[in-house]
C-alpha cells in the first residue's frame, strides 16, 4: 500500500487499510473516501502511565484512532506538514501537539523532561513552553509533524553540536543529548523578553528539526 502523500505543504493524504491504521489529532481530518472510521482514544497507542502523567499535568492531546479501508486528508489550521519515516534505528522526540498523524505500528511513549538533564530538563520545558513531558516514537512507520513555515533538518555530529532557538525547535532523533544554555550574560537578561536569551544545545549523533518561525502551536 502506498505511503503518506503530500498534496501540498499544508495537506496530507494517508491511505487506510488492513495493517495500516493510524492515530491522528482530533479535528485534523479534512476529508475522507471509503468506509473509514474515527474513534476517540485516550492512549493513542502509548502506555497508560505516560497518558495519566500528561493528564495530571494538563498536557494531554486529544487523538483519534483511524481504521477501515480508504484514504483520509489531514491538515490543521493552515500549518505546514512534514512527513518523517522511521526505520527502527532511531527514536524520534517530539512535542505531542505537533504530531498530526502517525502509524499505529509505531511504539509511542512519554518521556518526563527531567530524564534529559534533570532539573535543567524541567526548566527547559518551562522556558520553551514544552511542558514537563515530550513524546517518543520508535519502530518502523511514518508520522507527520506540524510547524509554522516548514521544517529544516540539521545534522548533529560528535564534533558538531547544534544550538537552536527554543521556540524554533520542533523535534530531534538519534543519540542526542540536549540542554538549555544562556546565550548572554545574566546582566543582559534584565528587560529582555525574547527567547533568544536561551539556546538549546544538542550534541551527539542525529538530526534536529527546526521550523522557520518562533511561533508555538
């Protein structure tokens, strides 16, 4: 069965059939053809523990389980849609509200931000607006991410760390460590409202996805 098809930068057509069920953001269906069913889901394929953690923190994203036989057109709020294919080798880390749709074959998890940098990870979540949790996707399959202005991939190498504006960060994959750093001296922070006072430093081996905007979803 063919994979995800980009109709344009903001619309995505996804085939649905036996062995090709998906989870999508609630309200993201634009149109569909064939006997396709949509059912609300509390877990969207992830563990109950992570789902409860998000619910307690008020960060749960409503999802739909899409099954049947046909095709569905997805999009949301005119935002750009980027398809990422996973081959089982890497884990994709992404904010839940940026996940437009993903194959049900992918294993979805919830990572507490404190696991990546301890207290700094929690501070990062607060500063960037990501909250206390982020989603992880592993396995073989495809997913589609939402962004403002499209997404660019930047490679991260052992000798090539990448610094990203926290508001431009969308996702990353691979064996990557990340931490929040200050870009200027503390005395220069007084009176600054811009997120450019902070940077995300990503090191290791992998890829980071950044959007052409500092707007959050």
